[in-house]
């Protein structure tokens, strides 16, 4: 998996049960089956005998992320959001 300025790139052989993306104080765990069911609508780069699909993530007005598909639709990732705790200033000083 490779993180680029426009999203996350992964090869199907590298992807197992989940792919993860962390953004600031939250992370997203996308189930393999959910991603794979949309694979025909992901942008793909094909070189020689390898294919790399691109997961393009964009912010939503509500502060979440959406998966942009090449059919012009967006899929909300809100169901896959995991809040990451930030250490408080007091606890990080110890």
C-alpha cells in the first residue's frame, strides 16, 4: 500500500481483510469485501502484469471522508470511522 497526495494505492495481493487510513485524530478501517465490491469503480493503473487500484478519499462538509468512484458517485466512510484518542497536555508531560 502506498499513500499519495491524492489517496491510497494498493495492489490486490497486498490487501487482506482491511485497509487502513489515518487522518489526524481518526482512522478508517475499510473491509476488504466492501472495497472489492467496488473495485470496478476504482481508478486503476496497469503496468506490465501488475494492476494498482487507487482509493481516492475526499473530505465531506460534515468533517468525514468519502470514497470517490470513477462512475461519479461518492461513498461515505462514516461507518468505518475509528476515533483515535489524543493524549492530553498533562498526560504527555509525564
